């Protein structure tokens, strides 16, 4: 069974769905997550993408991140619901590649992420 992450709980990031090869999380941008431009801080956007990545890459195998690359496309504002969906793109014996899209409730792209994991074990069944 997947473990609960204290960090995700701190940021009020909610798991909406997880299955083999896919994960979806969401969170509301609060005042605490704003930057000097009154939009969601990049680290918050990165955190929600990383949360989806954490769930999908650890669903059936123990994995750790090797690399993540993020492109920010539009700001998220206070009160806005942000959704991150992670998709398994390429599975390997020791590493796998994922794509994560972060969107607002209207489906507008906020950020696009590619992520690579290293698998600590062989197939783990939950």
C-alpha cells in the first residue's frame, strides 16, 4: 500500500486517483502559496507535479527521482484549483520516464514536466 507523505499533507495536496501508470492529485492555491506577483509560487506548482510523480512512480515499485524538468506555461491564482496528472511514458528495468501535466480547472496548461525515476527494487506488488 502507498504511504501517506507528510509533505503533501502539509500542502493540502489531495490524491484523486492512482492506478498502474497514472496518478492524479489536486490542491487549492491559498494565500500561503503566493509569490511576489500574487500568483502561485513555482515551488508549489513543482510540488503538486512532484506529488503526482511520487504516486505514479511508487505505485507498484519503490522508486526515487533522478531528474525532473519543468516548463511553466501560465500562472495560477489564489483560490484556483490546480490539478496534476502523471502518465507513465516508458518503463524500464531500472529506470522509467513519466510525463506530468499541471492544469487549472478549466484545463488550461500551467506547467509541463518530464521526470525520470530509478527503481530501487524489482516488481513489487501491492
